[in-house]
């Protein structure tokens, strides 16, 4: 898929203003007594560092654009990228200037006078409605900021927004960064040439959110383990009792689970559901045994969704024990989704996994579609077809 997409390595960056679209949509703490918030999981920032450092080393004026949260076209202090600027600066070990907006004369002037080898972080792209609407006017304003466009926002590549979909169509030079390249390498290997058997471990709360992904996975995998609150919908279909106090599944989720079980039976794909739970908030020891003895011969494992409410220490055991077991397997191990990556990191075994994706929705959509709009649009041949060039 990446065959006709240029890499940042293919471009001459020296002395140029390089607009780096990154996904710095990271979780933040509640404000402290002085109203300051901090980044609570910096995975998306650390994963983007190789691209940022490369552009700096090549002597580019690095201009970073990102969104944070869903401010819906309005400025707000809660959605400011200030905590991100601080984190990025400490990780890079150099100053990061935070602009007070992302487009306009003032920003263009800042870039004109920007030093080569320095970083300017633009404020939240979603403070402008034009970002999510992929408005041509907003695209034109963004295009004034860059001589070169580099997308490394894998986590946002499923969105057809101005900075991910419109801008690459007008940019004269465009490429992907090292993070997108790495994501495509591992997800491609997992989906296109998985070492068999290939198993999926799925958790989370709603079956309806994942049904399309499960449909697509069923064409590839040799079995699926299902945990998390989502498992209750499967229990409801199987006639098992859902523990009191646990969230009861919605009828739409039960219907989705019924469809999945029916399709899986037709395709002879085993679907493993929990054998026991810890008050309905975690998988119990019998389930850990059931899942691990099933997964032990895996060649490839894709894990999306925690198996329990791992943020509460009393309900983290099931997820952590399965993580420990999977970590030790000689299989290709790929994890997708912000919560899942946090859970695997907290388990203490994340360094034994091959790839912790920075995408949540983007990974699921990549599995469903086999591509993502924000990546497809970087393909060289697209340039001539751009509606923005008409
Ligand atoms: C994400 O975290 O899912 C990406 O940053 C995209 O954000 P969105 O779901 O608000 O579009
Ligand atoms: Mg999302």
C-alpha cells in the first residue's frame, strides 16, 4: 500500500517550512490548583519524535499541526495544546514555541521569521470549523504555511479533514513520516501475511462499535477471544446470566453478538467467551486459563480492548495475566487502541509486544477497509485528480 507514497526521507527539507500533521490528541490530567493540565500518556508524542527530530536535523522550519479533543470550532483553554508543547519540549530537549492560533497573517509572519532547526507548534486545528469540514478556504489558509507537507498522524488518518485530506491535495510536495511507515509495516504484516494461527483478543464495551471490524477479522483469523463488558452481549445470546451490578447489554449489542456467533459458526471460527468473571468487571481465573490455553500456539495475535475495568486495580488482574502470557509467546503481537495500549503498558510487559499502535478508530478502520483516506491521499498519482486544483 505504501508503494507509491513518498517517505520524508525522499524529500529535500533543508531550509524549507515543513508542515508536520501529527496526532497529539493525548489524554490530559484534570487541572491542578493553578489550572495547569499535564499529559497523562505521551505515547503519541514519543512515537512522533523520530520524524520531528529528522526534520530538525535536516535544518527545516518545523511547523506542527494537531487537534486535541473535539472543541467543535471553538477556542477553549481546556483544548489548548499548551500541555503538549511542554511535554514535546522536554522530550526533544529544545524550545517549542506555541502559536496562539493555527492560521492567519500572524502565523504566516511567525513562520517567515522562524529559524531553521526550530519548532513551532500551532494551536488546535479544531478551533476552526473548517478543519473537520475540510473547508477549501481553511485548506488554502493552511497551505500558506508549508512548502512541504508531511503526514505522520496515523491516529487521525481515518478522518477526511482539512489538515489530513484537503491540504495534501494542494501541497506541491508531500510524504509520510516514520510513524505511519511503521504502522503500515506491522498492520500490513498482520493482515496480509500473518503467521498462522492468527488470533484476535477483543474487549471493550460495545459490540456495535466493533461489528464491522469483527466481520473483517473473521475473514483472516483462526479464532477470537472476547472479554470486557462486550462479552455480556455474547453471554445474553448464549443464555448465561449476567452478574448483578454489571452493565446489562443493550438489545442492539445482543443482536450484533448473535450475528457474529452465527457467522463464526458458519465459518467454523471458534469464538471464546468468558467462563467466569470478577463481579462482572473483569475476567476470572477460569477465563484466563481458557484464553491462554487457546492462544498458546499463536503465530500472530491482534489485541484490541481491555478484558476488564483495568483502571481499577481490583479489576486489572485478568487483562494483566493474559498480557503476561501473550508477551512470552513467540508470535507477532500487535496491540491497537489507546486504552488497550495503556493497559498493556501498565501490565509491565509492553516491551515484549512487537507493535503498540497509536491508532484507535484508525486501526479498526484500517482492518475494515484495508486502507485509510489520509494515507491514500498521499499517493503520488492523486495529485492530478485533486478537486482543489481545478
Ligand atoms: C483519536 O484519538 O481517535 C484521533 O485523534 C482522532 O480523533 P477523533 O476521534 O476525535 O476524530
Ligand atoms: Mg477517535
